[in-house]
C-alpha cells in the first residue's frame, strides 16, 4: 500500500468527541437550566431521557455548535448568541437538536446492551453508579500499588465516553453471534471491496535526489546567507530539470560552473525496509515520497530541516507489491465489517424507534 499518512451517523461521532468539545470552550458561560434534575425531556420507546442526561449531552455539544457558527457566519459568542438567528439557523435550536439526537442513540445502545445481558440498568443514575464502582476500583488499585491506566478518578465525560466505547465493542461481538452474524462469503466480499484502500502492501519508490547542505561542516551551524545560497542553487537546478535535462545532467552542469556549494546526488529507494529510517531521520522527504508524486514527477525544492539541507527529488519508479491476503487481514476485515453492520443495525433501530418529546419541558430549557 501507499505509506499512508493515516459515516456511522453524525450523532455517534458527537458521542466520541463530547469531552474534547467541552474542554474547548473553557471560559464560556455555563448553560442555565430552568427545569428540575429528574424532569423527563423525552422518551425512546417508552424509556425516559431525563434532564440530567440531556444536560450532559448539551454540555458536550455546545463547543461544536459555537465553532460551527463562528466558522460559517463569523458569529461571536455573547449573551445573545443562543437566541440569534443566522441565515435561518439558530444556535440554541441546533445544540438542543444535536443533544437530543445523541441521547436517543445512547439510549438505544443501552437498551440493546440490556437486552443482551451486558448491563442491568440503562438510566443515567445507573451509569453514574457504574462510574462510582470504577472509581472505587481505581482507588483500590492505587492503594495496592497496582497499575491504573488513565486518571485515578474519572469525571463524567471521561467515564461516559470510555464506557460507551467499550459497550459498543461488546455489542458488536454480540451482534456478530446473532442478528448480524457474518458469513465467510460476506467477509471475503467485504475484503474485496476494501483491499484497494486498506490492504495494498507498501509500495517501492525509487527516486533521484539532489541535496545542498546549508550547515557549516565543522560547527553544524547555519546562517541565513548559507540557506539562501543553497536554496537558490537547487532552484536553478529545478529550472534545468523542468526544461528537460535529467537530474544527473543538471547536477553536472551546475558543478561544472563556478559554484562553490556542492550538490550531492544519489539514487535511493523507499521500501518496506527503509521506510522507518526515512520517517525518523528525513521526515520532509518521507512526506514528499508518500504523497501523490508519480513516476517522472519532480518535487518542489524543500527544506529537510532535520538534516540541514535543501532537497530536490524526482521519482523514477513507483510500484505496488501486491495485497495482504485475506488470511493475513481476517481480523481487520471482521472489525470493518462489524463496524458497518453495527451502524446499519443502529440506523434500523432509529428508523423504528418511537421518540416522544415533552415539548413543554424541552422548550423551557434556556441557554445563557
């Protein structure tokens, strides 16, 4: 494959980024709530969504909504922000809609997990109880000098995101044994669909390279004058190559003149064995070679700061070396297949779900 620089539904994406989004808006006013903690905001197939869990989702969504209106309309956050319409879009309505979508999805997942016997309760209080258990476990582990991964005590955001992520993985396992059990034929078909993007083996890229150092040999230091001279020389070389000369011919022409700066020419290869070295020691070159350059393409002159030199390259050969076999990739194929199957199953549950909103209480939630 290329050396790559590496839509479940949108509301699920929001679930995974809630904690980061909340952190991003430190300094903004907190939301004002005008309904009691246990007021039911909505029900999903008769299962209540309380104000408390809706509030958590709102807090997680507010940063992304503020950012959206800032980027789209140049809106600044002030006391009137949540009430102001921008080209027919209202921040307050949007953040509440996104939070409701998020909590509906979460509730469906929790009820599904309960159905499979993975959990006993699906209320927000049940989740907080699980958080308290986890925090007690962590405290006991610290006291016993046992390893604890992450913070010693989790807050709601950290716990909920981690808990739901683990729960989804468990649900995929359960679905793979029941409603969405994949057949061998389905997995192989999925592999064929993905192999050009996920399972292409690393390419071999052969290239010619010209480099001019701007560091002083004895001290390793550089000056603006040395950098400018090195860049100027390679820029002249690129002009010669663009005019039809080979890299070798261009180097020979420059070196036959009165140039006092040496141009180092080499022929090299990026492959499975050398990729790690290039990535660590010549990151700019690695980035150029793993981009979109085709055989015959010449790069712009670029600064390889890690080596203290300007570089010009021309790709001579770019060839793939085949695909990872299905057997080599079987677990990755299974994970990808079940990700898609889980999204499809959840969308089916969403289509069939009966969501009833308590418009009176939903409407009373005011943001300040």
